[in-house]
C-alpha cells in the first residue's frame, strides 16, 4: 500500500503596527476559527518579545491575566483567546518569549554546541526562533496551517529578531506556503472629519524596509472603510485594495470571525496559500452571537478583587460570564468592586443590589480582609457566591472565624504566626525558593462528592481542572470546619487536598481551589459558571417577586 504524502504546512504571520493592544490576538484567533471551520487543522502560537521567560512573575497591572495551560505553562492572555475560539487545549509550545530563546541559545553556547563560533542574533537567535515556529508542524503530526502572532509593534527594538526570522521563513519556503497579515490603526480625526491613513502607510513602510510585504491588511477602525480609502491604502502600501479589510470595533469579540468572513478574509487567505476548502460551518457561532446581542434577561454579578482597575487581569473570568450568559439567555452585567473599598466602607453599599458575588484569585495580603467581609455578607444574606483560588481560601477563613469561632483565623501567606492557620503552604512548596514556574501549575484530577451542587453542575464525579497556587486548606482544621457544616465537595484522588468547598444551607455557595474560567468556551460554557449564573438569575427573580409583593401589601395597607 502506498504511503500518503504529508501535506505541506502553511504559515500565517500576524504583525501589528501604529499602537499596541489593537487586537492581534483576537484577529489570529478569529482566523484560526474560520480555517478550522473549513476543515483545516490549525495551530496557533504567540511570540512575545519581552525578556521574561514567561509572564508568571509579572504584575497583573503590567501584563494582565496569566493564562495557565493543562501542561502547567504560564502564558500570555492571548492563549486564552486561542483556546476559546479553537475549542482546543494548547501546550507550552504555543507561547514563546525572548527570554526562552536567549536562555536556550546561551545554554547551547555554554555546552559548546556552536563549536567555537561567535554567537550572534543572526543566525543563531533567528534560527532558534524559526525552530520554535516549526515545532507545531511536528506536534501530533503535521497541521495544515500554523498562525503565529508576533507581539509588540513594528519598530520595537525587542521585536526585530522575530520579524527577521519570519522574513527568512518567507524566503526559505516554497511559493504559496507563507502569508503575512498586518494589523494597523486607522484613526478618525474629528477636526478633519475623516479617517487618516498615514499611520498605516508608515507602519507598512517600516515593515517593507525590513523585507516583509504584507499580503493582507486588517485596519482597526471605528466604522467600515470606504472603497476610496481602501484603494488609497492599497496604492501606498503596494497591494490591491481587495487585500485591505476593515477590522471594525464591535461590542463582542465573538463577532469578529463573522465580520472577517463577510468581507472574505478567509477566502483570500485560502487562495493565497493554495488551500482548497469548503466554506466554513458557522451556524452555531451565528446563533451564539445572536444570543449575546439579544439576551432575554439581565443579571448583576459583582467581582471583588484588587486589580479591578485593569479588567485584563480577569480576562478569562469576563469571557466565562459571557459564555454562561448565553447558556442562561441572560446578559451578565459585571459590577467591579475594589476589595480595599469594602474594607474601608463595608460591603453593603457595594453588594446590597447584586445577584451574585465572585471572588477571584490573587496574591498578597492587600485587600484580603475586604474579600472576607464581602463573603460574610453574601453568605449571611443568601446571595449566590463563587470563589476562585484565593476566593476559596478567603471563604474558608471567613467560615472559620464566623461559624467555627476561630478568632483571627488566617492564611500563613499573610501571617506566618497566625493562631489558627486554616490555610497553609502546600507541602511540596516548603523548600521552594525561586518564584518563576514553581507553583502547583496545570491540570490535576479531582473527585467530586455526589449530591453536591458541584456534582449537579458537572454531572460526573471525575474532573480535571487547572491550578495556579501555593497554599491549600489546612487538613489539621478539616474535621473541625466540616463538622460545623461546610462540605468538602471535591478532593484530590488521594483525599489529601480539598479542591472544592460548599455551604449547604445556602442557595448557591461554591468555592474552588482551581481556575474553572480557563476551560470555558463560547459554545461550551464551564458548568460552574453556568450554574452560578443560573442561581443568580433565580435569586434576582425571587427578589423582584418579593419587591412586587411588598409593594402590593403596602398598597393594601
């Protein structure tokens, strides 16, 4: 029997210009979705130009959320977009940093792998970058298309080795196997009353000066570009107007693939890469977007944390509520509450009119007492609650103090001499001194207790969820706290780690040590977020009914 010749892997490179944060990650994920829905096998990866080995040690105010993969990799938040749009779990191979590249090159130089050569950016660093780009070709067999997003903007010193590497790949590859997409900004100047194309012209000029001619332009703009503007951009950027597309501002990122497809972005990509495919199947995506834009009801969920001034620190949580809202035919209005404000003013001004509370993960003592007070308020008032990571730890502390009468119960993260350390360091963390990549990271199994709300949500007793933490429920206090009424709804398979806690005499009070938001998908919402929102919808309806009855009784009086 003749062997089947493997298909040539095609490469798409996505670069950005003018300003950062234009949405290269969303654009890359959207194209990945469209190509996958055409029946192609797609790989997505992000190359970040910073010198950190990974974003795990970065302050969320600088970098936003750290997205953790099943294999424990701490990655850029764009990996979250990739997984959500593709509905696939990625690996650490999908996020590469300058720090990783230089760490590898220097290690090889120290071993003598370069045989005495002078180690330089070209060819040694660029060769390592190209090798990392090609890794996805070999993962689980060849993929049809690898989409590689280059972080930063054209002109950044840090990005130059990556741009040089993808330039070389274009030269080294056969025709029809490499495509360059450039994302730029078209600002609208109110005083002039028109959009301005000059920033895009300069951005493409800078890209062409280093040897890259984009095949396709995505122009971020407030409104669709006219044919005249597109022709002007094409003329000065050395490309046909048909290759200039409008990346229009939208209310939901899940609209972006549909807008790209309507304009023919994926058609042009397939023609350029000589890919013969059927049109993408997008019926379920259309239906999902329609439900996002036309919800049947509304619900208000408070997120109480210390990074609430930077929403990107909670990106996956935000998206999980969008997914859960679709499942419940509801628009989830997020109410951002600073835990430090609750500590100063008390919880009632912030939480009296919400339908649910989420306490997210975090590190450090700042704002913790405000989170504990918020949890006490919703537990006592029957408001649905979901705690994530540190949110679970704070829930245990609050319960220990309020219900078990363990005065000054605390986590050893915040007070090593706490009289009642109900949260303590994981045993394997006690000898750890380095900060980067040393927490309990990645996917771990959990066994759920039957009859709990968690079991009702998951519909199974065996799950796997992603972790990112150093501290845990202290087993020395487990019996005391559980005898007071709390339930250990989920444990590690050996029974040593408490992964989920619940308060049974409450409408919906669930807290988990892991991060369920990392596995939520637009067309497959995470069961805990889905049921949490369902509980909030029920709570809101109950409160509205009580208000109507109260007004009626007042009128009768």
